[in-house]
């Protein structure tokens, strides 16, 4: 048999098998690389092909198993065909060697690299185009794929590896967070948008204790003070809702709304003595300090209340959290005419930053675009104590997480002021270590 006759016999079925294998490879890559959000939006807009893709991705393990099984069947068939024809045409091991070299090049280049490169550049378009044949392919090959998966699970089980069918509840959040970080690194997502999207994802991982105003920083009213004094304190306060206490600060009897007080003052015609300010206070809303931020946001919206008092497991007052505090975790600081830009953070001419000890790590990270960890401590003073494993004295210097921390002031056992360097250069860190 001459070379022309060999090619005439081999080429049509071989190219058909390679073409089918290329389409299957393109489908596998495009299905897994497509944006799930984009596909769901297309389906809502009436795109039936996008609906098929979403249905296939709903059982991703079965889909990938069926695709891989089909692709291997096609590639093995193409290789067997080439080996059979070329082995008969060329004597001995020469035919097998020619078939091996030829099929390696054809399968790798035209059956894998080329279709997958095309699919990764336009995943949504390729996935929707191939959705119908892949849908039927999965329907036909699905039972065989599930059988293969069963064998895989049983084999892994012999080594103590259990494959769960349930999706990790954090997988979707981690996927979104990873996409945001990637696009931010590529310059597509701005830093402010990255922080906002990250803030939304962080709500379910944080408690109200992480964002509350501590009881030492709360502005409160003594209900036993004269009416004129209470009115002056409300006017001097930068908040519209202020807790009121009686006998001792722990005994909060209500939350006074400045707008309601001023309306009562206007109605009284300046006769302050006739006003009963404590009676105007609304019943306080107490919540445990372990309340999840996402749940508390929903509770604020449901109760149409903007302020909650935070207590510990013993019922002791720990602080106060507002709807604004939670929203600031998403959008950043919401400043009004009564707020300073960043309270407790003061930049110095030499590039260092003087920080009050009660500034939260999250606020400092947002203000300076740093990445100090906030898992072990809420405030910057707490972070220093956690890392130092002691309560440091003024003048002591520590280096961790890429920054240098100097304790400036301490009151009793509380760090009240720190000087923090911007991120150290690598050489400086190595010299310090």
C-alpha cells in the first residue's frame, strides 16, 4: 500500500475523531471557565443555551466525568485506528513508532491545546454554542461516568479519603473573593470597589463585637440631670440617638432620639420645666455580643431600628452598635459634618502614623490601605498585646506583619497611643529579624 492510499484510508475517520475530541475538549474548558453569574443573567434574559449550561454545571461532577470519559474514548479510538493502519503499512515497530509520534502531535496540538485556547478566550460563547451536543453527550455517557465515580470513591475510601458530594458553604464566597482580588491585581477593579465587595463578604464572618462602639467611648445621658442640662448635652452631642441611664451607667433605661426631643422643645414654647425627657426615650434594644453582623443588619431593617446595645453573656453592657457601623464595613467611613475624617489616626511628616490604641484594625487598614490581621484582636492596641504576649511599656518597639510599632503612651494596663511605620522594606525586615 502506497502513502497516498494509506492517507486516503486513514484521514477521513481520523480527522472525524480528532474533530469530535477537539469539540469535547473545548466544551470542557469553556463550561468550567464560564462566569456563573454571567450565565445566570443570560438565562434570566431568556437565553435557552445558557440555561442548558447552568443545568449542566448544576451537576458539575457528572458533567466533567462524562466529558472526560467521552474524550478518552475518542482519543483512544483515533490512536488505535492510526496504529492499526500504519502498523499494517510499515513493517515491525516502525509503524507503531510513526503512529505514536503522529497521534501525539495531532492529539496534543489539535485535540487539546488549540480547542482549549479558543475556549479559554471566549468561554461563554463556546459554552453556549456547544451546550446542546454536550447536554446529550452527558445524558448518554452519564451512567458510565457515575459508575466510574463510584469506583473512584470506593478506591479512595480504601485509603481513608472520603469524597463528599456536598459543596463547601464557603466555596462560593471564596470564589467571589478570589475573583475580586484577581481583577484588582489586574487593575480592573479599583481599591474602593475591592474593599466594598470584600466588606459585603465579611459580614457573615464577623460579630457585632468587632464593630461596636465600646462602652468607654459611648456618649450617654444621665436621666436624673435637669432638663436644661440634658438639652444642652444633646445639642453638644454629634449623634441623633443617645442612650440614657439612671443610677449607674450599666442601667440603661432607654434611647433618646434628638429629633423627638427638639420637637417637644418646640411645642413647649421654651418652657423646659414642663418636659419629661426620660419619658421620651424609647425602650432599649439589647443584643448579645456574638450576634452575626449579617443577621444584625437584617434585624435592623426588619425592626426599623438603627441602634442596639451590646451585652455579654452575663448581661453586662459592652457597647453600642448602629446601622451606620455595619454599613461602614461595606462602604467605608460615612462622615458627616460632626465627624473627623479618620478619628485617632494622624499621619506624621516622616511617614509614620500616630494611632490611638482604641482604633480598630479594620479602620486602620481601610484608612491606610494596609493588611494587618484582625482575626485575633479588634483594636490596634489589642493586636500589639497579642503579638507581644505581654502588656508593653512606653518606648518599647516591636516589628511584625511588615510594620514597626512603638508604644507612645499607656494608661494603667491600656495602650493609649502608638507610632506605626509604613510597610517596611524587605531588607529592613531582615535586618530587624
